[in-house]
C-alpha cells in the first residue's frame, strides 16, 4: 500500500471518505461518549479533519483578499508556496459540496453553485496552506505511519477488523465503491496524518487549571428557578394612537426609507402550452416502452441482498492503555450466548431482540430490512451463507457480539419490462408530452414574432391572457406563483419581440406590453404602512422604557410582584433550567437572560429585551452540582474544555498563517480566475 505522488482528482477524496466509513459510526460515537486519555488523541484527530475541511471556511479574509502582478495564470485559482489550486480542483470540490448539501439538486442548488465555488476555493487554499506549513516545519508522514493509521486508526474497523487485514482485493474494492483509487486514498490519509501532527504541535501548550475546570463545570451544570415579569409589545402598542400630523412628520423624517417603495410593475400578455393537457392525449406504444427499457436497463439491475434481523450485544470500549477489559468481553459474550440458547429453545427472535438488543433496531424486533453489504466482512460473509429463515451463531464483530436471522434472500437479477412497465409508462408519457409542448411552443413563438401573439394563439385555438400591471411577487392566471416566469418577464425589455419561458407545467410565450418603473409614493398612497412603522417604532421605545421602569421599581422596592402589578406586567415562574434551556416568553437562556445565573436568591435582574417582550426576573432557587457529580464528570469536562481551547488556538493559528503568507506573497490569489469560475459555474447550470 505505497502511496503515489499523484494529486489528480484529490477534491473527490474528502467527500467520499466520510461516506465509505459510515458503518463504524456507532462504535466511534460510543467511544467518544466515555472519558479517558485515549479519547483525547482520537478527538484531536477527528477535530483535525473538521478543522481542515470545514472550520477553515471561517478564516478571516476572503478569496479576493490577495492579488497582484505576477499572480497565478489561467486555470489556476491560487498558488500556495508554489503549489497550485486549479480551477478544475475547485469546480470538482464545489460540485461535491453541492451534491452533499442538496442530493436531489433543483433550482435552489443551481442558484447556490457560485457560493459553493467560493467556499470550495477557500477550503482548498486553507488546506494547502496548512500542508505547506507542515512540510516547512519538517513534519512528514511515512509509509510506516500510513500503515499504522490504517491498521489501528479510524479506518481499522473497515480494513483491519479484529486486527486482520481484509485482503488487497477487498481493500481496493471498497475504495472503488467510493470512486477512489488506492494512491488517491492513501495520499489523503498521509495528508490527514500531517495535518494532525501540525495541529498537535500547535495545540500542545493548551492546559486547563483545576480552578478553571471547576468553574466551567459549575457554569455548565448549575440550574436555576426564577420568577419573571413579562411586558409584551402588543400590550404596549394598544395605547398608541398617532395623530395625522405625527404620521406626516414621521413620513417626512423617514422619506429615504420609502424611496421606490412602490415596486416596478409590468403589464404582460402570454399564451400557455400545457404539457399535462398534451399528456392526456399522448399514447405510449409497446416499442416506446421497449426502447426506454433497453436504454435504461442498468437502472433495473437488483443486486444480491438479504433481509435480516439482528441482535447487538456491545463490547466494552478500550481503556486508557488501549486494551479491552476481558471480563467485560466475556460478560457480553455470555449474554449473547444465553440469548442464542433461548432462540434454539423456541423463543421468537423478534421478542428477544426487543428485550435484549443494544441497538435501535431492537425496537423493531431487530429488523434492519434489505442489506447489500455489512461493514464488518465476517458478519457480511455469515449473512450471505445463511439460508432463508436461518439463524447464525454468536458472531464477534469487534465492536459487539451479533446474532443474525435471515428473513429473506434475493439473488442479483434484472427486472423485466413487465416488472417496470407501470413505472416507465408515465415517464415516457411525460417525456413525449414535454417534447410535444416544446415543439408547439417553438412553432407558436415563430408565428407570434411574424404576426402577433393574439393571432398566433387564435390559429391554435389557444387563449392569450393579458394582465393588469403585476409585481414580481404576484400570482398569474393559469400559472400561479412562478419566480422563474417572473424573472423572465422582468428581464425582458418593454415591447421586445415575444419570447419563450419554460414552466413546471409546460411553456409560456409572452410579450411585455408596458413597464411601470418603481416609484416613491406620496404619504396618502402609503399611509397604512407609515402608521404601522410609526407604531412599531414607538412601541419598541415604550417597551424599553416601561421594562426599565419595571426593573427600577422592583429593585427599589425589593418586590418584583408588586412592581409587576403596578405596571400591568404578567408574572410567571420558570421550571429549573440550565444554561442551554428554553423558557416561555424569554427563549434561550444563553442570551440576555444568562445574567440570571450570576444572581443570588432574591436578587433581581433586568431589563432583559427578548424580541417582542421585555422581562425582569428575580432568582428563586439555585442548584449547583455536587462534588460527587464533579468528580464523576471531571475528566469528560476537562476533555471538552481542552478540545475547545485547542480548537480556538488552532483557528487562530490558521488565521495568522494565512495572513502572513498572503502578506509575504506565498499565497497568491487570482481574482480574475475566481470571477470566471463563479460565472462559468452559474452559466453552466443555466444551460
């Protein structure tokens, strides 16, 4: 497994790796939930990947922050220490990111592609920056370290289950499933090792004193209960009745905010070609079905798969020395074997799974449905060796002991045309209807441009619809709300020749008859909005003033309930709540209301403004965690705090490194290429 220096298609690696190893997530999550020194190392490694691939997008300074004479040439977005980040790399990474975010694609995805291109460029530049710095510091990732990472690191459960290599053929096959070659994958792992070394070097100085640890634990685990008085905007606004002179004065003083408040409107005429109507008139022949089936035969291949139930008996996690408690392992094995005996004695698999399985599937009687491949080769091999209705012995899967039952099996095969006819026929009908609609629309457009839209419509027995003046957000007869059609209308010049726009239901041939540009309204035209704006602004001021008065009275009189009664506020009492809790009429306790955690019982805090409410509160009860709770969670809290500080320090390091390398010219950005890239991405999606 010797890595190649090739860097082609590197952008694909970072997305596919996470998909490839989804089968080991449960084991990793359980591991992260327990304290211990070993976890620090693994947490550091996992955080590194997140930092390098995602957190770097938060680094100050953008793509256009560095440029100048002698910068990167065409096809290169940036150079980092002499190494290139190519346009092709960025395009590939952007598409991968977009696919992950919007797997179904669609208009929203297309519109966001330029944004993802910018993020992808930033990601790749920052990652390259870290790798260049790691190499400058003399850090290296050897073949020995690569082998150790694959055998004992986060990929071990996939490639070295129970410490045994799956074999070169399976190794290459699993990578091929994720569209990776061995050199691509191993090079990416080496880069992860380098980045982890760099992060550990930077973060090595982080320490958390016991006093700070205790303080952080208290802050995270203290709970409070309090009385609170609430004043609402709607209650305050009831008493606001502005005179006409006040409204006019407000309008004059805020005139700039009403400039062009009347949006641009357009009068249009259009004719609809409805593909759904054409679909009802469309017939699908047997030859149509056969042709479509032949062209898409691969889509109807069904792989070999098994429908299984499982019971999981989790094994202990490794201790700080990396070893697993043999007593705990034996207890898990014995539990699994006892359940297997009950199965052999006639007990129902479903009942035992609900009672004993340590897996979410237990609630469903152990059913995990149809499975093509288990992440653990030994489990996979046994699952496919069992007959339909067969039950396995206890299987050691490394992270757990497993018992399987095969409910059904299915050989690999290709569905017949008869099997998929009901699925294919509506697709062909829709396809033919759209083709007919497109043909009719183009013919109608040509005729409308040579005569008129109305005359062309009449020859086809179609009705031309003429609207009154409409805004971009209006709905249109026969179309409804269609941002796509409105964009076409508002992007066409007045009295330009008829044009064609595609709709979800077909096509529209349209003509822009008249344009009414945006206008600044008179007071009379916009009076209702002015009154609403006036009331909102005045209510906000009054709410602040009244809440301040409530707080002042309550503190002076040392009695929140009395002050609330005098000012008409509503009194409430919270439940016991922690720093991450939510309270009605206040919302998150991590906002302004967090001041309550610094109070002593009886103390009053406020004013606290929470959107449309003003709040004053008085602490009733404070519950701090016990020494025993602190002792039990001390290591876990320390790990979390160290990790947070390391993350903060590493982010600062990345930001400073980027700034220094940009200033010294070691990072050169090509703004022209970046602009071309963003524009080409957008255009490509529009074609």
